[in-house]
C-alpha cells in the first residue's frame, strides 16, 4: 500500500499541536483515567533530559526510556514517568526530537490519517488520542522501536485491537486502581489484590467512560476487597500460621465468603490452614464438615463474570463491517466500480462521451488519469483502492472469495456460518410468532439475540487493522463515483435509458439488465442489519418496536436474497460466467450470505433455504 500523499507538508510539529480528537467526545471520561492521562501528557510535554554538549548518550537514554513501563506504584521500579521527572533543565520533547531526526513528515501524515478516521475509532482510543504528546509518544514507538516508515503501518501499529494504544490503557488502569485504593483508604495486607484487579481490567478492556468504568472497578473491589471483616480474619490467621503468600489471598477470601460454617478470628487458623493445604495440593476445596450430608447448595454453580463490561466488543469495528458490506454489494455486486471503469475505458463505442461540463472533465481526469478521487466530505483527495485490495478485505472480514491475502492475515471463515445462523433463527422466530399469533403465547427471542452477539464478537476480531481503516475509504470512493460521475448530467444524458434522470439507468445500460432492485435492497438491508448489530444490547429484545424493526429488516433481506436466486441471467458484457456473485462459481455459500468480487447479473440461490 502506498503512503499518504498530502498537498503541503508542515515546517515542524509545533504547528500541529492541537488535540486530535477531543471534539465531539460522546461521554465524560472517569476522573481517575483522566488524571492518569493528564499526568502522562504533562510529563511528556516537559520532555526528556537532553544535556548540552553530549552526542549519542542523550539519544540512547531517550530510546531506552521508550522501552520502559510507563508506571508502577513500586518506588524501586524504573519507569517512563520517573525518567521524565528527572534530569537537567535542558530538555527535548518528542516533537523536537522528530524535527531533529527528520520524522516530521511521518508525524504529520499519521495525524492526518488519525483525524480522517477518527469516527471509526472506539471511545477509549479517541480519548487517548486527544492528548498531542501521547500521540507523539505512540508514533515515536512505531518509528524508533518497530522501525515502521509508512503512515498506514504506523496507524495500524497504534490503532489495532491490541495496538500500542493498549500500553496507554494498561497504564491508565494501573494508575486508576492505585488512586482508587488510596482515596478510599483501602488497607490491603499485600499488593496481590490490586494486582489481580488490574489484571482483570487489562484482560477485558473496559470503557473509560465515567459510569462504565466506575461500575466495573467497584464490582471488582467488592469481589476482592470491600469485605473488611474477612481480611481481618486472614490477618488473625497469619499471626499463628505466618505470612500467607500473596497469590493465595484472593482464593482464601472467596473461601471465607462461601463457607457455611462461621469462621472467626478465634478459629481462623484452623480453617485457613485446611484451605491452604487444599490449595497447595491443587485439589478442589473439600467441605469443612467431612461428616455432613450433601445438600442442594453443593450442586449450585456460578456463571462468573456475566456482566456486560467483561464481555465488551468493538462497536466501531462492527460499524466498519456494515459499511464494507454496503460497498461490497453496491460497489462490486451491483457493479458501480466496474461500470465507471467501462465508461472511462471506452470498452464500447456507445461509451464515447461528449463532455460539456468542466467539473465532470476534471473529475474524470482525477479518477481516470491521476487514479485518485475526492472525499466529498473533507475535500481531500486519496488514491483509488485497487480491486484486488477490495477483494482482500472482503475475504478478511466476510470470509468470501479466493483473493490473495497478505502474510499472517486472518480470514474470517466463521462469518458465513454465523450469518446463516442469524438468518435461520430469525426465520424460525417469525414462523413461531405467526403460528402462535392467535393464542398470545410469548416467543423467546434469545436464539436471535445469541446470533447477534456471536456476530458482534466475530466482526470485532476480524474487521480490524487496515480493513477497518480502508472501509470508509472504499465507501468514499464509491460516493465520489456516484455523485460526481454517474449522477452527472453529462453522463446521464448520454447513457441513461430513455433519458431518465437517475444514475441507476446508467448502471442498467452498461450492465445490460433492467432490474437492480433486489441487489439494491440486499445492500441496504444488509447494512441496516449489521449497523443494528453494532449497537445492539440486551435492551434490544426488551424494546418491542426496535426488535420488531430488526426482525422486519432481516426478513426483507431474506426476501431480497430469494429474489436474486430466481433472477434470470442478465445480458451485456459485464456478466461473468459461472454463477451469481463475482466470478466464484464453485464457492458454496450459506443462505443469505453476501459474496464479494466483480459484478454479475446471473442468479444463484441456495437449495438449503426454504422459507
């Protein structure tokens, strides 16, 4: 992939210091994460120690500092924050370091890329990128430590699901838990408990939004700490048994909470010693009363972390997948990209246009000769996305086609099955509702919602990295082609059937078909389904109107797909041989599953479906 090209380059980073993404923040940041980010931003703004008169030593120290952990509450640990807090008055910021090393262009291009794609980033990442010096730090990590030299590569390094932004999130979590404990004067016998809490927060990324973050941290402190009388019992046991290992504190607290026999400071040593023996032998805990009878409670189970904060998914990734689906169907199945290629390539004498409008001439020149297009929202121009790249991302996100992928790129082979499950469960739900309409029997929507959740987590994992970045770029290219070219009066007047003022008639002329409605509906309803999935919470099934709308949308998608299955092969040059959907005649697809590739007018349903 080529690097981002800009019309003008900055003289230095000091001219682009405003925060990248603070505008339009949707919800307030929790005070503890905000304080942690403010602290890191202030220290980075102060800069690194750079004694005058020395040569390589200051730079070596700076590079070594970049490799350090950002924070630790242990005074003996060397961290980035402590390095930034030391040294002489002669200091150098990362922006100034970039100017010296010639990285300014990289910084500028990456920040432009971050700005143009900010809507596709999740809440935590947007908040982190609102701090200019932290952004400089993340870019420097990519350039200096990972030796990346393209804006796209650096962007992916920062924003990937486990990208370098996670280093900032991990720091925020550790600092916030420590501040939480200090402000509430929570006295722990050792550091194991807060380490366990930090580990849990890092394992499942939690939104730093005020309410969500407070709820999750409170829940974890309640689980591990707030039961002060249990901690006092363990302290009493330590007086007789000696110091209890840090790692054993959490399971012992759970043991004390679950015990049906009252354990007090007086008998703590006896029962805790039994529990420790069981832990050391790696055996399941036995009943503290070996002669007692089994009760119903002995067969109870715990569903563990059944709260929404521990099961988060990346909503922006699912929205990006919805956008990619829409452009896949309209751009490549309907054939918007192929149609404009045939027009500018003059593959037939009927496409030899007489261009009268200056704007159309300039747009055609930009698209055909410069191989670029204009983003109609921002006014910036970008390179066109080659068909092979589009096919690669369709395969990555939706698991369709045989397009070559880059080394190490994961292909979403599970999506076709999960999509088919959603279609199937929705059809069954509709059938059950209709069967029981007269008797008022409530039909459970749980299987439909389970299919929704499965798709949420699936697409969060696979619509990541450059696929997530490229999705809006592909859409904006298609938007340019439609609005500036196919919908222009010059092209419509000469290529539209019967002089219709609709660009759809231009597509029908070039494609040699007269009914694109099923494909249009497939793109629209497929996007609506995935966009609803991106925003879905358990509240969806409780809202009869919202859930009914979703079911109706899926039903409409199934109808559109069934119409495509009955559609006769269209005439014209654009039709590929071998079956509906981008020249993949041997590709077995589940019902309702979109197929990516070059446009085709031929039908191709699935015999497995019978609605």
